[in-house]
């Protein structure tokens, strides 16, 4: 290597080193910026024009709900992050669900599909093709469907709608009569059963997603509101009857353990009574209410409103301790994942 080549190589190395060191402070350390946000100015959120179609826009990366947290006392313990939903049992791809109706809540029949509407919509299209059912109307934005079944059902025209389920990863398919009411007759059960059998069959092709039907998935909004000086509130933007039916099923199935149990459902009052132990008081010893619950462990979930429905925690008709109420509503919220 010539002296000129060596000089060029050394010069290049010095230039690279200079560039690398230029990002360091005079002390040789990089400036730690992890707390810069403390000094930042809070700006108002962007607002869409009045004539914009807001249904086409959504938060791609929503911020955590920390702006309205309660003022914490000295005994506050930092809660663990909410765990991701873990399914410890095999969930059927589709399941027929029925509700007999009581206390002003009408009977209901639906096919619960363990996929969100954006995934369920193309699956239904495949089933219509497999069954050779003629689709007359198919609107993924609203979930409205009209189709004609095969000769085994006398070629009847069926009106249906696909909706977001109470749980985030579920869809509800209902058949509708000419008055807009949910059908619960035997013919409706036959149609839904035929679709269910196809959805339960092993899938051989790749899974597709309907961009248009994603709009249905946004119809449910669950928000836990915790404002200083006010009762914690769990707000759900679905119609009241579906929320009541879904919560009654979920609480009966999931709140059946040593530390949490559904005791009673009062549809007239729209109130669930629970035996529930706060997480800070749970241990390896079984709770004292295994035989009969102590009064201090009895809580009521009170549902009010129509859409959205708001859920509050009571004890003997009075607001429960805010920390316990926040924990209990958080447990209910996790059921809806």
C-alpha cells in the first residue's frame, strides 16, 4: 500500500470517528431525553372539518386512558398491566346462542362467531357459495344481508344482519323479520344451524379480511372513566338489551371462582349482585364467604342508560370504595376483550 493510500485510509477513519463522536456531549455521554415530555406543551387534538365523514377515521394508535385518573392516596399500589386475554379452553368457531327473554328483555337468537366482523364477513360469503344460496343484498358497511336459501327451506328470502359482539373478538349474526325484530322461530334456527356447520368445518384456504366490514368492529366502544371525586364508570356503546344478555352469560361463566362469583341477576333493576374480593385482599386462604358471603364482599353492578350503557359499582345502594370499584370494573372490562 502506498503512503498516499495509507494517508487517505487514516483520514477517512478520523472523519468517521468525528461524525460518531459529534452526537455525544462534552462529557462523553449521550443526552438522556426520556423525560423531555415533562417540559412539553399540551396541544388540543386535531379536529376534522364539519363536512368530513367521521366514520372513515379512527385512532390508529390511541393513547392510554391516563388523563383522567383519580388522585391517588399514599397507600396506592401500582397495578399490574391488564393481561392479554388468555383462552384456556377450546372456543368453537361458531355457536348457537338463545335467550328466553324476561323482565322486558325480548327473546333473542343469534349465531356467535369467534371472529371480529371484518373476518366473519368473508367467511359468510364463502358459506353462501358453498350452500348455493343466492345473495340479493350484501352491505358490509351496515352488516345487512338478504339471501334466498335452497329448496330444502322452500326457497325463502331471509333478512339478516351481522353485528359486533359484546366481546371484542366476536360477531353476532341475527335473522330479522319484516318488522325489524330478531327472529327466534324454528326456520331461523335451521338457517343459522346450516351456517354454523359450515363455519365449524376445518378451513383449508387462507383467511381474508373485509376492509369495509371493519366499520362494524368500531361500533363497540368500551371506556373506563375514572375522574377524581366521581364514581368510576364503565361505558359501553352498544344497545342495552344485548349488553345485559351478554354480561349475564359472561358473569355466570367467568365469575364462578373462589374470589369472584355471580350471586343474582335482577333484570328489572338492571343490576348484578356479586361476591367479590379486591385483589389487595386475596391470598392463598379461601375467602370467608365460601359458605355465605360477608356483607363487605357483596357488590352490585348497576346498569343505566341505553346507548351508551353506563355501569357503576354499589354497596347497599351507595357508591362503593373508588379503588375497589375501579378494580371490579377493570375485571368486567377484561371480560369484554
